[in-house]
C-alpha cells in the first residue's frame, strides 16, 4: 500500500481490519435507502418530495394533439398552471372529471361573457395592494401566484401581464391598517399567500400582529387542496402559526376545497396539522357547474369537511368574470342545489351560506316562494343597508344580483320598518 508515494507495511491483522471496513462501507452505500424513514420530519409526519409544477400544456401527456392545439388558444388568454400531485387526482377516462374541470382549460372560456373585475374591487383599493370594502375587514394582496390556477378564478386579472394591483412592499398597506382602528380583521390573499415560503410569509404576519386592534388574521389559500406537502414538509410553518395564533387573537385558514376528491388522505393530514398548530380552519367554495353542482356531491363535501372539523363557511355563486360562463350557474338553480345538499347534512355541516360577492356587499340568497326570491345583505358597503332584506320576482335566467331589478323589489330593513310603524302610529292617532 502506498501513501503519497511512500510504502506502508500492513500486518495480517491490519489487512483483515481494513478489508472488513471497506466491505462495510460498500454495503452501506449499496443498500437501498429507506425513503420513508429518511424523509420523516421532526414532528413525526411523513415527508415527500414537493410536487412538480406544470405550466405548459405540452407537460400534460393525456391531452391529444388536437386538444392541446385548441387549448393553447385559451392558454394565450388565461394562464395555465397546475402540479403533478393535483393532476394525479384526475380520472382521464372520465371526460367530465371534476378535478380536470377545475384546472384544465376549456375552449368555452373564450366566449364573450363577463368582465375582469366583476365586483369592482378597484373601487375599494385604498393603497396599492390593499382593499377596504367592509368596515372591520381589510384585504392585503400579498402575492400574484397560486399553486395552480382555477379556471373559474374571479381574480384572473392578477395573473395577466398588465396587472399592477399586487405589491411585494406592504408598507403602505400596513400604515393604512394602523390608521384605521375599526379594522379588526386582515385577510391575506392574492394569489395564494401560502405558496410563499414561511420565511417570506412570517414577517408579514408578525407586522400585522404588532397592530393591536387587529384581532384576526385570515389566510385565503387553496394550498391544502392543491399541494398539501407544502404544509407537511415545513415545520417552520407550524411554529409560525403556534407563535401568532394566540388564545385571544387567532389565525384563520380560509381553505378552498371544491370537491370531495380533493380531500385525499394527505390533504386531511395537512388540515389537521394546521389545526394542531393552533389555526382555525374553515372552508369556502364557489358553486361550479360540472364540479359541485350536484346536491349529492355538495352534501358529501359539507359532511366530510365537518367530520374533520373544518366547517363550511361561504358557498359563492360564481362572479360573472370574463371567461367564466362554462362554470357559472343561474342564481335560482344554484339555490335549489344548495338547499337540497343541506337537507342531507347535520346541523354542523350545513352552516354554509350561499352568497354573491357583489360590488355593494355580500348578498345572501335566503329563500324562494310563490314566484318570488329573497335576498339579505350579509355585509353591506353601506352600513345603513346592512341586514336589509330584498324581495324580487323570480328570474330563472339571472346569474347575478344585477339581473334582478330594484323596480321589481320590495326593500325591507330595520329603518324602513321603524318608519312604517311610526307612520301607522301617526295615522291611528
């Protein structure tokens, strides 16, 4: 044996020791790696490689050349993004698969229908990246990327080249919140805040927590459905939630599950980890044609969410956003589906409210009877109109609140009732 050109004499015992050592090293490097053991996080949860993001239709082998060619035209108008985890949930033998409907382009998106800012969010933008529509709640648009892009997205304008609504510098937004003590809730949205690394998300959470009058921080996210490994593989995320979701000031995760197929075993693990870290998790979803517009499907979604402790919150009627006609349902049809679903649920599972995020507020549809439909402002931009009740003649072709005309309505609210009583009292006297 030579060492740097100098001979080294080995005894028989040394030779045997060296041979055994080399053999053990060889065995170590040649034996199969226990990936499951190797990728186990400190918290005992199984880790896995993060999903691969897919941004080109050429990365979807299940599409035919003809399909890909047709869908590229849609891709030119509305950006495409998904990942291999979420794609694995698609049954490609089913042309009407709901997961496919959620993320894969549809040529009908090019039909001339709707507008980019259907709820006129621009009107409520106070500084760049911040919306203040309702007295107690402010929205911070902190990101313009999602783990995948829902085809029915109402904020798809953010993902277009001309977008300038989102800013990475939230200094002005934070200052606005500090100057408005009526703001008790701050919703982080975008885009999806949780696609950001925790190292980027935590400073935002920390700065908001330093504003005493902000009691609730909400994070609007579809990460638990699109990429639950983002949750499972990041212990720092759980530490952040434990730190800033306190006994008296909670962090709410506004999850976004649209269909029961999204509630995979790994997704449920992710939801439970968020809750175990101290977050309160609720779910909201639009009512989407071809995805959850079936009472059985919607009821299953509500029930399964309630079983794991994630209450259904809002069910939205699709905003009349540009490109969204293939996914939108008429208001009254949506109401019937919603109520039929609720009949199949326990009280804990039927807490969702069917609403439209209208320019003037969150309008809840509360009933239909005798050729009339009934709406209530769950939240109104005009405080005096809060909780106001509206009755309209039925319009089966209506897709939005604007399709019902005030001339056909009877407006009843606390103010008008008081006035009516006052007038009747005067008349009796």
